[in-house]
């Protein structure tokens, strides 16, 4: 790794593994005690399992502790999992989710410092510095994306352009006029920005922007290629969730081979989602995270529902903190079509292997003759749209084959006209579920 880049990064990313494990254990013991003493929910769960904070003597003792889930945040809405008095809470965020009440998360001043620190470390690892101008086009507000990235950029000392989402033409104008070098937004929104720039005669590749920090939704390697080629940038995958802190739980370094988890603050485990059994490093399963240094709302063994694996082998960049692989799917995103398990992310990966196809698509689920059925609408680019019918049929056949080779099912593909699939400013909505319940 370039030593100039390394020097900007926090030394914590490179500490000896033994030191890291010592820090993790000390922090784990302290946070478990804090949660037990101050949150009735955790105390009761631990009492039910007959485990006390003092039983955590080694890092593997974490396995004795109970899991927590999103439903626990809903059941204790809004502040039931708070472990400090409200006078210590300086910020609230919330995530709406698809059903029922939002989940609320709280931060002390020190928690915000931790958040800014991990974001800063992530941005520095992506090669950004105080010399850069960074536009934040994640939503500001209850969603953690905007303010999380904002505080990290400020901690880095960069010049922040807090654009938030929306007003796409103005976003492009700001990028051009301010000479923005770094952009933080969802990958689907950046694709939209590239398209809109082109419509106003601006080639994003000619702007100074060179780094994109993209996350908050699953995205494939094919999408990465479209974003990097379309804007002449280097794209970094960033992962996080409101319940744990927001963006900045993990992020890629310049090696782009998995996302480094800021393990000194978030302890990762992978479990079998069906049995809850802890799986060895390298095996795919559900990511479980424990916050080691967040005091307003500590989360112990939180089941994220995100499927990935831990990559324990050392990264070429020299960081000692371990990596997780790209989030391949969420366990609750899966649908079953004709007996086959299908994840939306598999469809995107397959689709984008076909040359000339853009990442604007919509998966439509319906019920036909009492069975679940799937149709994939794919938007054509203006160039493809003007092609002969024969060529369109050819493209359709290629997509059918590409999808079949990944999911093992022949599905209906409909090619739709350019600009007919709704664009999203935040997380893209890829699935329209019209199944009869
Ligand atoms: O999406 C926090 C965030 C903001 C992350 C900006 C990265 C950038 P939530 O709204 O609570 O928080 O949604 C969290 O989004 O459990 C994953 O399912 C998904 N997700 C987040 N980042 C990624 C990613 C924010 N890089 C949920 N790849 C998580 C795939 C992601 N899925």
C-alpha cells in the first residue's frame, strides 16, 4: 500500500491482532455489563439463559449470550433499549422498514465520535483526504446515510457538500461547479446521476470526481463496472445498518476484495440462520454484530439478516481487521418460485453479464393459477431501443439464458422503453410484489 495513503489511515486498522483481541475483550466485557445493568430487555434475556456478565471471560464466551433481532427494537419502541438517561442522548435516527413501526436508534456524544471515527477511517482507506471535496447525496434526516457520511467527512477534514438526495440536475451542477472529487450515495442513485448528466450534455467521466462511496443496498459486480466506466471513478462498497451505528460498519479498501469491519468497535460473527450455530470463518451465513463501544443503545449479538462470510486471510493492504464479503442477499429477501429459492441480487448479477443491458430493472412477482410467478422487466438503453425487432428478440433470449444459468429457472423477460422504470433517490426498489396473500 502507498505509504502516503497508509499514513492518513487510523493506526487502529493496522494494529497487531493480539492487541486487537485484547481491546475487543475489554470492550465486550464492559458493554455486556452496561447492557445488563441498564436495559431490562438484555437483563431478562440473559437471566433466562442463566448467563451473567462475569461469565464473559474470553471472546468465544460471546456465544453464551442471547441474540437480539429487529423485532426486539419494534417491541420496545421507541426507547426501550436505551441504556442511558435521555439527557445523555444527543441524536436519534430511525429506520422505517417495510412493515409496522419504525425502529429508533439513539447516540450519546461519545457514540457520535465513534461513528465519525469509523467513517473517517473508511474514507481515508478509500484514498480520500482533507484535500478533497466530497458531495453527500445520501438522504439527510432520520436515515443514517446522510449525517453519518457527513460527520465522517468533516472528521477527515474534507470539504463537505451536503446535497442530500433529490434535484438530480442540481446535483450534477454542484459536482461540476465545485470540482467534487468524492461522492457518497446509493449505487442506484449514482447510475441515475450519470444518466441525468448525459441528458444535459455532461459526460461524468470529464468531471474531477474520482471516488464513489456506495452502499445502503445490495449491488453486483456488473453494477460496479457500469458505475466505474460510466463516470471514470473507483467505486467502494460501504456497509452498515441503523441498529449498529449506520454507515461505516465495514468498507472496502483499495484492494476491493471484501469490506474491512471496524472490529475494534463492532464484533462480527457468522451463524447458520436456521440453527443459530456459529460458523467458522469463510463459511456463508447470517452476519451477527455486537457493538463494542456504543453506549446509548448497545446491541448484543444482533442478527442482521444479511448473508455474507468472514474473510480471515490477511488483506494485501496490511490492515489486520478482518473483512466480510459483499452482502450477497438478505435472508428475508428470498422468494420461492416453482420450488426454487431466488434472491433479487442473483438476478441482477446474471442480468448485467449481458452486454448492452443497463441496471434499470424491476422484478414483478404475481400469482398465476395459485402459484408464485416471476417476470423481469428490463429497460433498454436508447441505442438498443432503436434496433431491429430481430435484435431485440436476440437480446431477450440472451437475458433469459443468463438468468437461467444462475437461478436455474427460465423466466419471462419483458424489454421496456428507456426511462420507464421509476428511478429511486435512495434505496432502489427492485421487487414489485403483486402476489395474492
Ligand atoms: O442503509 C446504512 C447505510 C447508509 C449503509 C449508507 C451504507 C451507506 P439501514 O437503512 O438501517 O441503514 O439499512 C441497513 O441495508 O442491513 C443491508 O441489508 C442493507 N445494506 C447496507 N449497506 C449495504 C451494502 C443503512 N453495502 C440494511 N450492500 C442492511 C448490501 C447493504 N446491502
